[in-house]
């Protein structure tokens, strides 16, 4: 191939090199190396670097022989491991009631101890306390209603005389202020009915009783064994004037 093809050859070679370079996304340091022609192709070739001048590549092809330039580009870039996700502590608390149950007679009251603990809190330390499941005739509250951190409070439960006897479950709940962290504990309240009132007349300290007379006193019925005046039932002993007939 003679001189007239030199200019087209240079243009062709320049276009090939330009296309090869344009097709590679280069990041970091780029290394280029000549690649041998396939065995079935007979033509001179030149080695090219990515930063070579296109005009120099064209001149290296010679005046009489076509040449092909092969670019092999390798992109290298510094890599760093992706940062691992930092562990996030979820706020958590714990609430306990001790004792967890109690029995009262209608009209009386009882107490229990509420203990709190903060497991994870971030910047919050205040725990708001509430009580739910309280039936009609029963009053229940935690004092103080807000505690700081790992602390204790008092659960107070009171009943009225007309409350329906039975077993009730109260729920004591703590909420970490400013978060959704909560914890609950239960308290089982058993309300016993009051003893029925005695239908027998109550004992009177200024009244004379004779053998066989019955009176009621402090929830029991009593029978006089003989004549008596001013002797209180239950204070005279086994051999005294009053015989205990049992509860009303």
C-alpha cells in the first residue's frame, strides 16, 4: 500500500483510537498495553498508550503499510469498605410490682411497691406511671406518678364497702417520656365481702342479762350463762359468764 493511503490511514487510526478511548470510563490511574493481532490478521501493529499523541500513532504506522492499534485499558481506583451501620440502642424500661397480688375486705385498702429500671434510655430518664383495669368501687394510683430512672413508687389501692366482691387484675404501666418505650406489670386484687351484720341485739354495758339471754358483740353472738351486768363479752375467759356462739 503506497503513499496515497497514508492520510486516510492516519484518519482511520485516529478515529479508532479516539473511539477506543471514548468507550472506556476512566477513573484513577489508567494503564494501556498493546494487544497482539489475531492470528488470521496480517498487518503491522503498533503499541499505544492512552496518553499517546494521535498524530504520533498515525506516523508510526508507516507510509506504505496499514497498521492497527489496539488499546487495552484497565481502570483502577482506590476502594474503601463501606461503613458498617452503627448500632442503634432502642430505649427500653422495665416495671415490676411487689407483691403482685393482695386481698382486702370491701371498704379497706392495701399497698404494693412499684420498681422501675431503665435498660436503654438515650437522654430520657423520666418514667410516667399509670394504672388501668380499675373496677367500680376501687381506687388505684401510683405515687409519685412520675419517677426518674431506676427508682420505686407506691401503688395504693382502696375500696368502698359496696364494691362487688371478686378478683380483679390491675395493670401498672410505665412510659419513658419522649419515647414509645413502655413496660407493664399486673397486680391481682381480690376483694372479699364484709361479714353480714348480726341480727341479734348488741350488748349494752348498763343492761342486766340473765342466763339464756343472747347478744351480739364484735361480730360474734354470745349467750349469758347467768345473771350479769357490765361484763363485756369476750373478756371473761372460758369460765366466764359469756359463751361464744360463733360469728354472726
